[in-house]
C-alpha cells in the first residue's frame, strides 16, 4: 500500500475527557471515530486490525471443528419471552417495532436464536456433538457508555455454541475451547488470566472468564504469587456474629434535622458521627407488579456488589437497575439520603455489615431528617432477609506472606459457559438418544469480545509515541520511510524496489510516499504501531545500506540493501 493512496485519519488533538489509554490511542491513531455515545465508525487502520484478529480466531475455531455461520442481528421478541431472558436483560435490550407492530430486538447475544435453529434442524443423537460459531455485531442499550469500545452500545464478538447428548461430551468440548482461547491469546501476545466466572442470567453452573490487567478496567481480579487468579466478585464477606445490647446508649432514638443532604459523609459529620455508623438505603427495580422495588440496606462506607445481588432473587431486574435520586423523589417523595427502613413498605434485603451495628443513624423518610442512636430489636426489627451483598476490599483479604495476594483492575475479554440443559428445556429442544428416548440437549456457549481484545492489546502494548502492535495484528507489518524521495531519484528507486520485493513474499507493507516532512511520517508510523520500519536516506544509501528499526523495543540496525528483505522475512518468523 502506498501511503498517498491510504487514509490515515491520525489526529494531533488532545483528548481530555477519557482516561482510557486504548481509547485515547485509537482516536489518535485514526482507528475509530465516534458517531454518538457508545457508537463508533471503524476506520481503515482499525478495520485492518479487526480483519487480522478475525483471521486468527477463524483459523483456530476451524481447527477444533467449529463451523462458521451467520445469524440475524434482528431477533423476534417471542423467542426471548420463551427463554424468560426478556426480563433478565430488561432495558439493556434495543427494541424495534416493525410496520406490522411486531416486536423485535437487536441481539446482545444469540443463545435463543441458535437453540431455535438446532431444535428445528437436528433430530438425532447421530448428528452430535455439533459446534457452530459466528463473528457478529452485538448491541446493548448501555445506561452510560464508557471506556471507548470496551463498554459500547455496538460491539463485535465471536460467539460459539456447542450441542451434546450428555454432560460428558459438553465438558470435553468446553475444555478444548478453553485451551484454544489460551492459544489465541498467546498468539497475539496478550497476557491474560483465567478466573472462575459468574454465570449470571446467561445460565448454567460452570463458566470461566478471561481477563487482562489494566489500570482502566471496570472489573477486579485477585492474583496470587503462584499465578492463581479469581474474580473479586466471587469472594464472600466474613459473616459476623450478631452482637446486640453491647454499648447501647440508654438514650432512645432521636429525630434530628440538618440543613441539607449532600452525601453520607456530610450527614455523619453534621450528626457528630462517622459514615461507618450510617446505614444507607438503596432502591432497585424488580420484575414484579406487586412489589416493583426492593430496598437494600448497607453500611454507607461500603459499595454493593452488583453480581451478588443479581443472584439473590430471580425477581430482581437484571442487569441491576438502581433508582436515581430523581426517581426516588418521584416515587417516594424524599431524597435518597433521607431514605430509611422505618415504615418503608417494600421488601428489604440487608447486608451482613449492618447487623452488628449499634447506636447507628438511618434516614427517617422525611427530607433532611435522621434518626440517631438506633438499635436493632429495641427500635427496629432485624431484617428477615440478610445476605452478603457488598464488594470486598483489599484490606479485608488475608495476605499470606509466602504467597502475596494483590487486587488488580482488569478488563474481561472472553467468557465461556457450560449452559447444560437450560435453553433446551425452556425452548423444548429435545433429541432422541440411542434408546429412542427424548432427552434435552446439553449446550455450551463461548464468547470472545473482538472489540475489547483490540482495546486490551493497546492497553498492554503502547508507549509515549503510540501503539506497539504484535506482528499478527498490525495493520501493516512493514513501513518504508524514504527521506526526501522526491529530491533524490536513487532514494525513490531503492524504496520502490524494496517495496515490491516485500510484497512479492506476501508481507503487508506500506511505503510512505507522501510529500510530508520526515517528522510527520515517523510520528504517523509510530502512532499506528507498525512493527518493522525501514528508513532509506542518503546517510546510508550511498554505502548500499538502509536503517532498520523494531518499533516495540526501539532496536536499530544498519542492514545492507540486498539483505533487508531476507532480514525482514526472518524477523517475521520469530515475532
């Protein structure tokens, strides 16, 4: 490719509103362009990287006998009603109504579609096991899109599905896919960690997530020195014993008014206390008409764990929907800081962190008024439903000096599930076994976030100058930078000759033939992350040499002109 015929879309503008390194560099390098919140155009450089990643994934999935198909983006709502996941996904589903007033969704995933397909096509155990996959755009109506392509409304995934006559067959394929994912991430030099996953409303009992470490990640995993990793969301809080009637103040509860409610720290300070002594009431939505809300009680200095709460009650709306202050004022006629459990006529789930509290503070359900010196049993009955619903903090983990443990922020890049018979039973997908009996199909599903992987690679591979792509993913493998090629005919001749020879051996190369300054050319090539750079200038060409630079390490060599193509070819074999 000649640079004069290519669109770089590189930018010199600074991006102040996003702390994500990958997002910043994807914009700067001209990989993506934002159209709207969570919606991006993939530009030529970004699209070339996507194609390279797709090629690797296809090759490895085909190697394990997965067959590629392509399912519809638009899905009828009726199949989601059959599976029941229409309630689990809730407002995250993009809804469409056609001219005949029929309801459809833009698919966030395809378990229902693939189960419907197999149920109507496969009738005998002789056709099993069967493994299919697709590379497809997915959609979710994010409340707040963030982190660039990591958390967007439209994203690209490889999703695979396997069907089996029994659990043993499912586990065999599951393990093959798990090892294939490891191989894919090794090929693209992506350092990942496998943790036991949360099946959530996808279904099944066993799943594994693949994470990469990133200071900008929205997840957290725990790493031990021996390489073991697990999701912090899976940790259980140590359940304390209920300690009542200890240091209870003789003074009964009091109703105190403060000037305003800003946050719980401010409220605690105004009441001469600590926010560790305040119980916060959080309201979440349910799928029930009778009780559309549930109240969660937690110590105000703690945060709730979304995944733990979603598992607690099948009637809790998934993904978890927390009412905003504006919505609480609308439904309960008070602000969220003044909300409390006394006379709150909705179901309550309390965190274990509150049951050993004494002389604590709660909202009174009157704006800016609070009860102080509240104690369980005396002033308020202990909630019947007490659960572990909070996040675990670093300081609460027991650290072993011989095997130090660290909590690290991470990005989830892949997730695989043993779904079992969830969808086959819900959607009546049965098959005849060897004995002629009808049995439900066993199913597995296997996702890789292609958009997320590209961002994750950049998170792990960049420097002050731009992206440092591993060779298999780079938009071009080689860049040729001729200095003053329009001034010196020999430079032009040598540049074109090397360019043609590299093309002839099947390596993707870009020749920067633009009439730009060397500074602009070097900046663009470094920014988009091309691994091998050949610099042709009068300083070396008069001695029949060219300069070679390896982007990732900055390694530089002087190579004879007649050896440079073989040199590049050998470099590619080992990178």
